[in-house]
């Protein structure tokens, strides 16, 4: 199956199964009406620090302007950022959310977080819960597909798998974070030294290191699909993802590009619709959940058909 066929199959399997939209709609309603966990006090403190750096005697006009722009950006970020949005694992578990893009909340209650440690703890707690929600979400999609090892499994077995898969996804995130830290810290140190000697070369190295990280994440594209859909251990899911991306590089890149364009395009339209009226926001949330869930279903179809083709070739 090609990219378009997988996208078509994803929406065909989704069909009128409204129960599969419950999780993304529920998350958006929670972000809409629940109290906001604001980090505005923290970003305001950082903005003051940047303004102070620009006001140091002898600073160039460009330095002063850049410091002010950074301070303004930090204040704007703090006003619009809600720590509760960490419940949405869109990049890793493909859970769609319109409210996580910054659409305003209806709740007048704002819980200001003024401590860095408190903000980190809350972000970690919400992120871990978000991964659990994501595993349940992808698991429900995999369970509704006629292909794969999770198709129509009993509810009890499904619950046990969710717990196991959640732990594996957490282990995968921790493993990737530790690996990137171990690799990126010395690279950052080297880039800093080169920036002192040759800013142009240092900037080029920074771009190259960023591109390398993107490539690594691209080869990990199917890891969570393997964990959830085939109940694979972490290392086996990572190795399968690398192998499938390597063997289907251009089609995987095409699927990623097309699905990303669809997601970004529909989000841009629905964000504008969401601020129009109450009924429009409700409609936008439901439509975004449907489009995003169809794309997530298409990803599972894309992954599973590539793996089935590989198994058939090996068996033949």
C-alpha cells in the first residue's frame, strides 16, 4: 500500500467509530475548562534578567534590542503556556489536540507556578500521565484494526498490555533522553569552543548537530507503534523501527511529510475557527479529533503493512 492508500485506509477503518474520538475530545475539553497552570511568574523573572543583560554599560544597540525582543518573547510565552498541555503526547503517541496549540482557555482560574522545581515536577507528572493516555489511545486504535496482534483482544488482556506498554514507552523516552544528553553535551561544548574561534563554523556545527538529532528521531518513527501494536520490548521496537525506515525510507518520508502537512494545515484553519464562537470551537475540537485520529490510524496501517510485507518476503 502506498502513502495515499494508507491514509485512505486509516479513515476507512476509523469510519463512524465515535468512541475512538473520546480521548482527544476529552483532553481538549479538560484544557478548555480546567484551571490553567501558568508559568508566567517564571518567564517574567527570566525576562527581567534578559533586560538587565541588555542594559549593561557598553552594550551595543543590537544587543539591547535583541535582549528586549527575547524578554518580550518570554513574557508572551508565559502568558500563553499551560503546563497541563503536557497531558497531550502528540509527537510521540500521536494524540491530536486543538487546545494544546494555544487556543485560549475558558477557565478564569489560573494557578501560577513561581518555583522552577515545582514547574519541573508538575511538567513531569503531566507528561507521564500524558504518555499513559497516549498508550491507551493508540492501543484502542490498534485494537480496532483487523491487522496486528492487538485486534479485538479481550478487555482484561488489553488493560494488562496498556500497563506493560506504558512502562516500555517510559523506558524508551528515558533511554533516548540519556543517549541524547550523553552525546549532545560534549557536542555543545565543542560548538561553544568553535564559536569563540569561528562563529560561522560554530553555527554550521550547531545546524549539523540539530539535523543529526532530527535524523535519529526519524529512524525512531515506528518505535511506539511497535510497542503498542505488536507488544514489542523497547530494544526490539527500536531495531524494527530503524530497519523499516531504512528499507522504506522514501515512502516513510513521504508519509511523514503528507501527514504533517495535513495536520498543520487543518490546525491552522481550525485555530482561526475556534476563536469565532462557542459552537465553532466545539465543532473545531471534534473535527480536529477526527482528522488527527484518522492520521494516527493511517500510521498504524502504514507501519503494519510494511512489517507484514517484510515478514512475507522473509518467509518466501
